[in-house]
């Protein structure tokens, strides 16, 4: 074999190596460029996987009676998100206690989540459990739910220090009735994680959000009314109710399960100031805020929603009882303290309560 032929063969191989390397570099650059806009990657990922936040099922909620009945017959897992002290004092028999910060690792590594018919989160008043449910749903766990009004609806003993304590009417005559325009469309927030795929980005962002203090995604109505706070306030009600009931001063109406679609009004939310979302009970807005925070927005839910400042108007005019706290939601289902126990089976009436908020 001549030296000339060997040199030719070597040249060919060098050329092949250079071409392959260039292709790999080009592909990697495209991947890097695509993932640099991580909020857009997540927005597309959520749309491609069912557009949960605009799904009719939202909020993914169950009545306490439904959960109690299911505990007797179905393959469900109830996860209590409260503190160890609260859990030890009283909890649903058979439930397990897990910190919100540990939920993602627990569901992806420690259990076979798909083996359960339903995984149900619970807390004191349905705010944190709604938020956690939404985040797990956005990660693809399509069988997670939370209990409407939390443990307040499980037993009156919880309600006395729960929802009974938070309803209020102090803004009854101070609501604005004129409409406020949405901001001009802009861009999605800047989101940066170490993820290299859409799911990795979503998982890392979910773990980051759930590692924060449990109620860090909420604001009280008093905080929202503070004139020193420059909030963009989203009224998450149907337009007719925004006008008829009145709304917080400066609030802008966004239609539930429609307006926050990327092709609708999502991009009118500002990225340079905090976004406040309120619904009727805070349970639907907790879902919405979970979605917005996953995308990188600095978003917050008004805890307990308009029940915390406009209760009389809501309770007198709303046809759906799920939009306000009332005696209809009170139950006396058994609970246990300390170690888990199995209560005696009793017959319960399944109340049909519609309207998540």
C-alpha cells in the first residue's frame, strides 16, 4: 500500500471527524439556544401535555365526604402537608405526613405513584394543598387532588380554628365597579434552571417552589391593600361578576380557564412587578399562581380569596356553594391522634358540592 494512499485515507478520516464534530456542535448550540428561553420551553411543555390550568377539571378538588367514602373502598393515598405537631394532634386515619419540600422526591423515587387511584393532599384550609396539587399536576401526575376547604370541611373541630376564623366583609362597600384595562402584551419571564429537557426544567422549578415556606405564594388582603406595594391585581372571576359584585380597586378581570392561555392574555401579565391573583376562596387562585410561578412569574394568591373581604356579597349571590364557606361544608368525620388508626366504618352522605372557586 503506497504512502500516497495512506495519506489520502487519513485526510478522509480527518474530514469525517471534523464534519461530525461540527454537526454535534451545531446541534448542541441549537439545544442550548432553545433551552435558554426556559419559560417558553415550559409553556410549550404544559400546552403539549393537556394545558392543565385551562382544563375544565381545574381546580382538581374533592369534597370531604367523597374522600371519606373512598377511604373505605378505594386505593387512595392521603398526604397531610401540615407540621409534625399538627399532624400528631389530629389527622385523618391512614394519612401520612410529608413536608411539601419532599413531595417531588417522594412521588418520583419513594413510591409507585401510578399504583394509586388517587393521591389526595390536605392541609388546614385548602390553600397549600391546592398549590401542591397544581404543581404535581403540571409535572404529569394527573390523579392528584386536594380536599375542598381542607380539614375545616372534615370535622367541625378543625373548622373552628380554620375557615370559621377567616371570613370577613370589611370591604363590602368599598369595591370598584369600573373596568380596568389589561397591560400591553410583553414576554414571558426569564427562567433559569440547570435542566436540559422540558421535564427536567419543570421538575427543578417545582422542587424550588416547594422548598419555600408553605404560604410564601400567598398574600393577605391587608398586604394587597398596602399602597406601598406595587401589585398588578388579577380578578379571576367571570366578567359579569367582576362588574356586578365589584372588585378590588385597580384589579383587572381575567376569565377563568381561558384568559391565561398563551394565545389569549397570558403575556399581558407584567414581569417587572408582582402579580396578585384572587378568586372566591383562594383555592382556584392557588392553582393559577402555581402555574404562573412555574413559568417564572412573581405571582401570589390572596389567601382565602374574596371570602376574606366580601363574604356577604358572595354568599348571598353565588349559586355554587363551593365558592364560599358555609355550614354545608361542615362534616363530623372521624380523626385520630398520634399513631395511625383505622376508624370504624360508618355510612356517610356524599354531598354534591360544585363550583371550585
